[in-house]
C-alpha cells in the first residue's frame, strides 16, 4: 500500500476548513440579515403604533374640542333664554345711575351706548361700590352672568364683578364677592361688618387682557357655588352661611386711581 502523501492530507484538511468557514459565514450572514430585517420590522411596527396613537390622540382632542364647542353653544343658547336679561339698551331693571361725589369717589354711572358705564374720575380712598339688581329681590338658587371690561387702570388697581347672596339685612350683615381684577386675578371673598373680609380664594386667570370684555358667571345651588370666567370654571366651593340674598354689580378701586369700568349683557335665571 502506497503511503498517503502528507501534502495531500493537508490540502484535504484545508478544503474542509474552508467549507466550514464558508458555511459559518453564510450562517452569520443569514443571522445578520435576519437581525437587520427584524430591526426594520420592529421600527416600522413602532412607527405604526406611534402613528396610530398620534392619530387616536388627535381624534380624541378633536372630539373633545367639538364636544366643548357643542356644550358652549348649548350653554349660550340657554343663557339667551334666561328669565332676566339686560342688554343695557335702556334701564329696565333700574340700575343706579347719576353723579356721585362722596367720601369715597367722584364720578358718574350711566347707561350709555349699550353698556352700564362707571366713570370714576377721582378715588379718595380704596372702596367698593355696587348697584343692586332689583333691590330686595332675595334669590336662593340661581345662575347669573355679566360681561365686564376695565379701562385705564394699572394691574391690581381695579376689579369688577358681583356681590351675591347679600343678606336680607344688608351688606353689613353678610354677603359674597366675586370679581376679576386688572392684575388678571379673580377674587372670591365673604364679608360682614363685624368680622371684615374673609378671603376665600385668589385665582390667576392667565388669559386676561387689559381692556377686553370678560364674562363672569356664578352657579349657586344651596351651599354649593361654581365660578366661571369666559366659560371656564376657575373655582368651586361650599359655604352655608347665607341661604338667600340679593345680587349686585360691584366695582373696587384703589386710592387715587381713576378708571372706567363697563358692564354689559347681564343675565339671571332663578333655579
């Protein structure tokens, strides 16, 4: 028997090694391509999920905006049918008008060009002043709104809004106060002559712009109260000290601060 050549054996082993290496490279290549394909599939799937989520979020936001618009339209329709509506084209509810020159201020209140105008030319000391809606009309549950605008006042120097649930024995005996001020804050307080002012809430209203109309609204049901500015609730509370009382439009000015404050579109519905 001829002995096998050592060189031929080495060549055979080398060929086998090459085949093994090639096979491994093929396997590795397939694995790498598979991994790349899986990565692209995962990224595509992720993008589809994100896109679907974004679409769903956008659809939900659009639906929420549509519902809000429908709710606002329905609320505006309801307000247009309130029992008492004052456009200030006349003075059918006998709001206080005329010139004033007292210990607090010098100015004038009048119905003019579709607005109830408070023109305060001189403020002798910080004061609040009000005009009742149908004085001695003591109301329990109600919805009320009014549009108000403050002109020519520095931030924090003037406020306008409502007194409500004013005691049957008068403001000194107790009443609630809700105003929006020229520093963009809404204030809610309770007052008696005996105990003075109790600040119940001071709420920032970030959409306030000087010299623009803002609608203030109160919903009162028993001891529960909700407060709104331009259709958005800014505060909610419970307080049972007064079950019924009068409603009034009110202004507050700091000392030595002249200003013009306007009211329009007053509406009240007893519930």
